[in-house]
C-alpha cells in the first residue's frame, strides 16, 4: 500500500472504502470552500477510498450544516461547492443569494390575487 493511506485505512487492505456525509459545519464561506477543495483533493489521492460524498443541504436556507456548505443558493442556483461537486467550474454564486421563500411568497400572492378576481368575476359573468 502507498504512503497516501493513513494507518486506519491500511488495516483493511484491498477493501474499497466509501466516505459519506462529511463536511465542515457552520464556518465562513472561505473556510468551507477551502475545506471542500482540500478534502476532495485528499480523497482523490487515497488509493483505498473508492467514493466519497459531501454532506450538505441542497439549499442554503434549509442547511443543517450551515448555509455556506450548501450546494444550491437560497434561490436555487448552483453555489461554487455545488458546481465543483459536479465537476464544473466555480459559479461565483453566494450561498445566501436569492430566496426561495420570497419567490414562493410572490407565487402565493399571485395565486391569491387570481383566486380573488375569479371569486369576484364569476358571479358577475353569470
């Protein structure tokens, strides 16, 4: 085995290991992005690690590991970490940008306005 495998991994030679649900919780954006890039590069070098998967919320507004660890912004756009995870270049999207809640509120407002107009107009048309 190569020296790129730490002692605990050398205890199980020729056993593929999957690392799941790891992340750096509740840190600032720079630290979170640095952790992702450093850990991904490290995992790629480990011969015994067959697969790995970052633990992160899809939307920053729903994240239980902190908004900076999310793969999608509050508005649903790919963050840098989300893009890197997919093998794409950085997007420059701030995890807190946009707001699914605001968008949802506007959609509900439009539905309410339509329902209100419908309730007024239908009796008049009859």
